[in-house]
């Protein structure tokens, strides 16, 4: 029969690993720093930078307390060792207790140093200070800019909580357990440095490719950092990222069928007859994404396709951009027969008049 000492040791090791490298089960149960200290941390959406300054600090304190917690737990799990009486414990346990106390004391000292002058010495605050240049007069202005852009719904965000990647209009951010890496989009360039393919995934039956991208800044005070993401999210990242992307390692980036179709869809539409707006008519924003002008108009052009042509005339004004219309077109197809997508007909997302790819005109 296993001793209580061994059982507690194994259980504590598992708990510590799960607490540091939080699995989904722990997150579902609320056993995370963010949930336990939510009342003190506040919300990430309200004050992104201040939230992560506090979160990284309390995370460091809790992680550094794990060895001391193990010693205190052993006092209960193995009472015969008399670990509660320091003068009676042997040399190895006394050294372990001393190291645990020193680690906890060092952590508190470091947190107190970070918190001086409104967290001016915190690593995240120092990273912000590297970007103090016009139009930002202080690191507080930089933090306000990031906070404002993070609240917008059009940001790109992906990754696990310990390695999140966030792309806003002007910033590239990587959130880790103890730090937030940041780079200004106008100052940085991104390089695809490698990829790894996993044959098994809990979220997909097909193999998954993860890309590693390195973010370098022309600002010498900004440290380069790596980000990882699923190759299926690469196209979305590329749309949000204004900085140039180089493929230094000649990595073949796997695309989904929908992404491949969207590229072919754009190329085919570019071959169609363009649509000229009537005088006085203005182009409105796309009602699908509300980010770019509505750049397409449905005009029935495939009259010579045969007697059984199902296409109909659409009288809607330009309301959709090419990307949103392409995604709509793909979503209405038989996902098991991608070879039929280009020749299919779908209803207009607004008036339901049927059209094919030959009826899509780019607004000039």
C-alpha cells in the first residue's frame, strides 16, 4: 500500500503542473488566477494593460508559493516527520524550507519593486516605455492606445491563455504567463520561420499545421518575439496585419478548402465585366463586415448558358464586399462536393435572387 507521503507528493505535482500549465478542465472549474482574483484584477476589456500587469504579478506570487505549499501540505500528510517543528526536521527538509521561504520573499520583494511609482518598474510598463515617441508622450498614452484598440470587436485574437496572439489596428501583442510582448505594426516585419504538423487533434479529425512567426521591430528597444498559430488562421491574420510577412523558411502553408475557393473566386470575378456606378450614387460600407466599401454588384450576365438557366436579375444596390460575398457563396455549397462550387448558383443574401459566379461584377 502506498504511503500518504508518496500519494500527497504525486497529487501535489499533478496539481502544480495543472495550475501552472492550466488545462481546459481547470479553466472550466474556475481554478485559474483570473477567476480566483477576478474581483481585484477587474476585466481585461476595460483596462487591458493594467489587467495584465496585476495578473502577471499575482501569478508570479502564486507560482513561487507552490514549494512552500508543498512543505505545509507535508506537515499534514506526514505528521510523523514533525515538519512543523523546525528544530526537529533533518537537514534536507530544513534546506527545502529555507529555499521555499527565500523564493517567496524574493517574489514579494520583486513585486514591491515593480509596483513603485504606479507599476513604473514592471516589465510590461518597461515594454510600453520603448514605444514612447510621437504621437505618444508617455507610456501611459501607449497603454491607453492599446486599451482602446483591444476593446474593438474587429481585432484578431487566437491561442491559449498562456500564449495568446492579438492583432489590433496598430499593435501586435503576445500575452504570456508573466509578460505581454508588443510591437507597433508600422515599425515591425513578420517572418514565417517554421511549421509543425500534428496528426492528431482533439478539435479536428484531420492533421493540423502550426506556424511559427517571428516579429521583429526596427525600434532597437523592442525585443523580437515569436508567435504560433494554426495555419487555418493565417489568412485572417494576414488580413488584419499591415506589416509585411516574409516566408524565410519556404514553409508550405496549408489552406482550408474555403480559403482556396476564395482565392479562385476572386480571380474569376476579376475576369468578369466591371460595374460602373451611376452618377451621384455613393458606395456604402459592406453590410457583412462593415470594414471595407461594398465592392460588388450582381448583374445577370450569363444569358447564353442554356435554356435551363436559373439565374435571376438582382436589383439590389452594391451592399457586399468581394470577400464577404465569396464566403456567402461558399457557405451555401455542398461541403462534400467542392468540385461543383464554381458552377453552382446561390440566392442573393439580400433579395434571394439566384446568381452564379459569372453574375458578380466588381464596382469601379
